[in-house]
């Protein structure tokens, strides 16, 4: 499975961005996809997750009500709509895909929120 993120950039506090993650390869084997982020000097953390079957979603408490994860199965693409962005959302955002026996990662996209 190959993953390519896009959509990062620089926004000001309160702004919005939409990240995209295009999957290719053995996409039929994906059981869940998610967005993680890593800020400088911090560990990578889960932002949001969506399952392939029921489309169940999970969010980090810090982004609930502001971020929305979704997927377009026909396009093999996952999205993260980020609203009401805060400086503490600044990080490199990574796309992740899980299969029964492996984890796959994209190269990451930088999101910077300036006050």
C-alpha cells in the first residue's frame, strides 16, 4: 500500500485546511486509516481514525468538534477537514493505513498555524 498526503500549509489561528491521503496498491486489504501528527520534540500521536467496514470514527480529545475524518472509497482517498485551527495543531501530519499484518505510512505534510 502506498500513501500520498497533500493539503498542508500555513494558516492563521481560526483558519481551516483539508488534508488528503491517496492510497494505491493493495487497498482492498486496508482495515482502517488514520491521521497522526508529530510536533517538534513530541511523540507522534493519533489525531483521527476511520474503519474501512462501518466507517466508524475515533478522534483525539484535542480535536473533537473541530476536525472531521472521512473517506471516498471510489477514489481510495481519505480526508481530514480541520477547522478552528490553533497554534498547538502545528505539526507534521501523517497518513496511516492498517492491514491485518502491517502498517503503512505516508511521507507527511506540514501544517503550521500562526497566531
